[in-house]
C-alpha cells in the first residue's frame, strides 16, 4: 500500500475546492451519471454528483461493471433484502463534504499539513475508498490520482451542462453513457453502452463447484438418520469490521443457523466476505455435519441464500423454503442492539 504524497493531496484538495465552489449539484441530479476511464488501468468509473437531494454533497464513483450494477439498483428505488450485502460488496470511491465532527484524525492531519482551513456545515472534504467486503478506508496513491482526474473531468462536464452545451440524457433511450477517456495525449469522449457483468457461471464451473463435496454429502446423508426439525439459516455481512490496523478492516461473512420453533442457535460461523460460492457451500456442509441431525427443512430469507444452499439440500433430501425467518431475525436484532450499546 502506497499513500499519496503531500503534493498529490494538495492537487486533489485544490480541485476539490473548485468543485465545491462550482456546486454542480444545483443543476445536475445524482441520476445524471457520466463515466471516466482510468488512464492507469482502463477501469471505468461511473460518476454521480451528489447533493441534488440536499442530503449528501459530493461525488460518488462506482467502479467497473459491479459498480454500475449497484448504481442501477440504487436508482431503481427498490432495495431488496440483500441491499446491505450488495452495498458492502460494491467497489467505489467517494468525496463527501462533511461536518468536522465526522472527520477522523487522519483526515484532519492531511488538511492541517497543507495549511488549509474549512468552516461550517458540509464544508470538510472527506475522501474514502470502498473495496468489496472491506470497510470504507482512506485513499491509496492510485485512488487519489484517479479521483483527482475524475474531479477535473466533472468540472468540464458540469460547466457544459450549465451552459446548455451538453445533455447527459441525450442518448439515455439507447442506454448509453457519456464516457471521457484519455488517448494520444488528450481527452476524448463518446457515448458508450456499459457491458453488464455476467452473473451466471458456466455449466462446467457450476458442476465442478457442486461435485467438490459429493462424497461427503453422500456419507452425511447415510449417517445422519431420518431428518427431523426445522431450521432458519442466513448468510449475511456482519456489521462490525475486523482486522488488525493499520491495514483495511473487513466485514466478515456470517453464517447463522437457528432452530425454527424455539429460536435456539444451532451454529454460527464467520469467514472472509470475498470467498467463492463453493467455499460458502463448504461452510454449510460443516454446519450440517456438526449438527449430527439433518433438518427436514431449512427456511431462508432470500433467493441469493437459497441459490447457495440448493445443490446441498437437493442431494440431502432437505426441503428448502424461501420466506420469513422470524427467529433468526430476532437473533440478529438482539446482536445489533448489543453492538449499538
């Protein structure tokens, strides 16, 4: 990890002050996105100017295809049961103009080292990087450089929109986004259609993932006797980041299983959030093996969790149901209450 130099921070903060002075959220809504291609690695940042709703002021950069998919889910105004999971797993960079009380020591030290002063509400620039599974963190060198570039391009685009020389909705019917990119020593732009990532794995990949524990599932099924009882199970992001400082802390992926009638916790496991689906299925198999008695049915709260469990429950003859999981949600609420004290 390499931190930005003082000169790089100075350049970023200078362009940030110009961005705030312009206040483009006065005439550009957060839905009016544009894209900037990172000259360093070719990754596309989908940029949303924040502040039109008079809530948060700044700039959000959704990175890559996963970032763009998350942007689409946000503007659809239809958050699902996995909204928090999707949010934590979204790669993005952000600039928010915050109150001083919201700034951390490292933020303030950078500002003081440059001899800068800010006063008032929503006046202090706060920069953050979010990587899938990690807690929002301070910028690294390459991130600061890209955020500086994006702000420079945002100023150009915002000025053209204000002067009626650009309409960010010009080709919205064709699902195209105005994209700025650097080539042969200068910036160009064109309307591009984002390529959506393919969430489906190939048949061969899915088969490989399913067959990893085939022998163990057969042994588990034959040694566990007749299934009894009913479980509730969820796989979710644990809301407290862990990990040694000064490295980035991450939000662990939590597996929680409770008995459906009395709400007794059967098992809980926590692992790194970026593990594969196959590895998540391995954890489910471990939970079933430790329980010694297979349930007749397992209730889950979302299709995402059901998709992970389905190959296992099908082979073990367990009825998988999607719906309310009140006992488990009660356990999660108790945990949230404990952590918020």
